[in-house]
């Protein structure tokens, strides 16, 4: 494992200088789930939640979160993202909701944190919109599925890991 780049020689946290890095296309995909009672999922799918369209609001929240990641995570660079796609889907087998986010940028640093933030905030939004009927919901499995671009190239989570 490489040295932590967010620490100075004195061990102090700082934002990494990326000014000498080349701009390349970078993509990250993340996923997470929220498990809930089957009746709660039915309420969301049928559009009967008192706060409104759970899936639509969560999708927009995820997009907004990805754009503001640098305001939430102290050592992230502000990035001019070129694509943010957030998919919010019912999963009757959980039962619950699965959120997947894909974020792209042409830049000097990756968008893994933006994808993970999009997923996390979308899931928190689902929780917020449904908590009145199911406080026992559980957010789980927030993970990076893949990243492409940059000096380290491509990385994909093993297929065995993606099924859990």
C-alpha cells in the first residue's frame, strides 16, 4: 500500500497538489442499499409516501451531493464533473432500495468520493422520506464498484464481492 498523500512530512493533513498531473477522463461507480419492511417498500413504489416521490427526490439529492462533495469531505478537490447518473431502484428481494451512482470528470483527480457521496446522500434521503413509517431501516453495503482513469488505471470490485 502506498503512503498517504493527504499528510505532510510533519503528519499534518493537507489537500494534495495535483497541478502537475495530466487531465484524463475519470469515472467512478458506487452502490449502496437500504433495507426496509416490505410494506414500506410498497408504499414508496406506489408513490404513497407522505413526503412525495421517494425515488425522484433521492435521485436529485444524490446528484446535488456529488456536486458538493468538496464541501462535505475536507480534503477533496472541487471538481467540474461532466456526468452524474444516479439510479434508485426498488429491490423486492431485500426488501429495500438499491442506489447506484456513476460520476465522470475530465480532470487531474478521481471522482470516487463524488460517487460514494451521491449514493450515501440518496440513501439518507430515502430514510428521511420513509422514517415516519419505518425507523428500523438499515443502510448497508455502500461501496465503490469501479474506477477508471488516472495514473492507477482501472479498478473493479471482484464479482464475488458485488453479489453480497
